[in-house]
């Protein structure tokens, strides 16, 4: 009987994308006969269903909310019937480890953060000497709990499925001469408001791309980003700006980004998706720590002006003297310089 592995996936798009090398490495070490099941939030299921190393995807039951005792207990009960042999817990939350324990999975592996060491059968500290590893490396490190010397695959790659490509084909038929245009994909959103660069700055970059490169701009993101994208469209005042926020799922967004010449975005999940589909990207990084969460790709460039309080792991800016100084110090010219360099490099690639 083949080994049955469960992987409790991260909850956010960026972390989910950074877990793809983990899934590739798990499959490589476990063998082709092993059953690798991904447990994830429903919003991330389209992403993981397109990953060839994953045998099956189980969506978390969020009918009782996304956290709390009822959420943990209900999902644990669903997992028991699958009789998994080994579970990897990629999130560092207490609830995610408790869920695997209540599911009675014999071998439970993960990081020993948040006092959950007793819930796991084997664990590793998350970082050493106060230093956090890159998120993708942190996930890969967990494989050593199952294999003494695991073979690691560090390539970050993602390919949208045929249905996503077909949907984008239909969409692009509405845009005249799009095949001959240089396309910039732009994501304005982020999981935390303190990671969002200013809307007028995005609008200025958008207008400049159209004027100087005679190109098009696709604004991408979730439905929650649509209003911000409308603001950029209005401020840019150009015909070739297309607001696609909320138009499809993650596979659809990935295919739009894959067809772009360049991607620009905040420190957010779609930046990592751009890296995974092989599109050169420029990342606007405010409070985050690039050594931990920069896109796992040589095609990514981070624009950053660290200040004395960087990096910051809060969901808001605590400063009263100069709020969000780490973002406001990043000017339009700073970003445009990196865009032009990245665009020139992209044209020189075979």
C-alpha cells in the first residue's frame, strides 16, 4: 500500500506559492507511488489543483469560520477517514497543529512555533539565533524530519491549466493589437494595508508605461482590489488600462501575468505568482523583510528604502511622526528606474 502524506498548506497566496518547491521535493523523495494530498483554503484550491506533484486537494470546511475550536474539530473529524500516515504542517499556528493531532495522524511534522511542540511528533525551530530563513527554505527544511538527507528541488514553477489559458484567450480577443503590445501587469493589493504603495504613484507608472513603451497595462487582483484599480484607471486617464481585478480565480490571474512582459506589485501573493510563472517582476517592499519573503526567483527585483524600524511584522504602522515612511520614501523614479532596467533585460532574453 503506498504511503499517504497530508500537507496542511499555508493560508495566504504568497506563502502557498512559496510552498511549491516543498511539494516538488516531497514528491521526489516520497516516490511516484506515494499519495500526496494538500489540505488548503477553498480560495487556494485552484492553485494547488494545477500542481502535478499533488495527488489530491481537500478544501477546508470553513462553514464554522476560518479559525476557532469548532473549525479545528470539524476538519479534524473529516480527515480521520482518510487514514493518512504522515502529515506536514506548513503554517506555524497552534490550530493547524491541533487539527492534525485530533485527526489522529501518526506522524505529524512541523515547526515548533507558538508552543505547539507537544502536538507534533517531530519538529524544528523556525529559524536560529533570531534569524528567520527564507519562507521557501523554511518549508523545505521540514523534509529533513522525514528523510535524513532529502533531495531538494528549489525551482519555483507554476503552469496554469488549459482552461485558464482558454479563458484568457477569449478575454484578449476583445483587445485590439494586444499581441503586438508590451504588457505590464500591475497588482495594487496586499494582505495588509501597510504594504500598499500609493494609488497616485501606481497611476503615474501606468501612464508612463503606456506613453513610453506604447503598451498596455492589465490591473490584476481580487474583487476587493477592484475599487483601487478603478481609481488608478481614472487617474492614469489612458485608453490601454484594463481593470481585470476579480475577473477569475488564481489560475486565471496567473495566466494573465504569464503573458505580460513585466509585473509590478506590492509585497503580496501575486508577486510570488508572477515569479512562479516566469515573468520578470518589480516588487515594492515596505515593512517586510526581503530575506524572508522576497520572490524565490532571479527574475525579481525588490525596491526598498529601509528605515530604523524595518523590518516590521505588524499589520499596521505604529509610528506617529512619519507613518509608513518605509513606503513613502519609495518614489516614482525609484520604481521606474527598475522597471526600465527589467524591461530591457526581458527584451534581451532569448
